[in-house]
C-alpha cells in the first residue's frame, strides 16, 4: 500500500517542480511585453508573441498547462498566446485556465473571468491569411465570464459567447452563443438552457 502512495506523492512533487520551473514563462512574457497579473501558474513552456504596438493583458491567477501530460486528458501542443497586427488587443480576465490553448488576435479577443479552456482549444478572430483575397476581415471575439470550452473547441472570428455558457467537446463556434446555455456541435448550436 505504501508503494502505491509513493507513486502518487512522487507525481505531486514532480508537478510542483514543473510549476516552479514554469515561472521562467514570466521572463518570456516580460521579454515580449505581455502584461500578466499576479499568481499566474505555468506547467511547461508557454509561447508568447506580441506584435509591436499591440496589447496583451492577462489577469491575475491564470493557469497555462503546456506539457503533454500536465492535463490527464492529454495536451497535444503548448499554449500559444499571440497578437499579429499593431492594432490587435487581447484581454484575458482573472482566474482563467488554459490547457494547450492557442489564442491568436488580429483585431480583438476579450475573455472574461473564470473561463476554462479544455485541452487543445483554439480562439481566433481571423482567417489567418490576410493576403489571400478569399479571407475576410478580422472580427472581434468576446467570451463572457464563467464560460467553459470543452476539449478541442474552436472559436472563430466574430463570435460572442455569453456568461456561464458551456461549449461541448469538439465544437466549432461560428455564431453567437447566449448566456446560460449548453451548446455543442459543428456548427455549434444551443442544446439546453441552464
């Protein structure tokens, strides 16, 4: 019985060590001019890239899991937080959690407080190829407070997700989702009121 507890205890110690080593991400954020609030936690290497003159603000108490086994559901990439134009603004509220999440802003991405992004989620306000005539203009993405994005959710440009919404795994959000609902699918649609 003691040996079973030893494996769990060892896992906890290594996780805390990874979190301590993750503090080096604060140096990377500083280097890129990213404003991060107090008590941010990192497990693994998070990638920041702020385009000159753009803004990235991350509230206090946010958590970024980037190691493949930092989340037992499995993370297939590190967290990547980036702005890609001078006018881009990214604002992330307090106490948000990200697991292998990619957030890319060309115009505006605003994420409220207490938002949970499941493993391998993507949030973008653009088609990512502005030089291609088939791509449309970037459009703001607004995510309210207490929103939960499930595993592999993709949130595309021009979307607003209301407070307390829960978006089911593998959903592709292409249109606005109201507050206090469960929504899922491709394209994502409301399934149930909360």
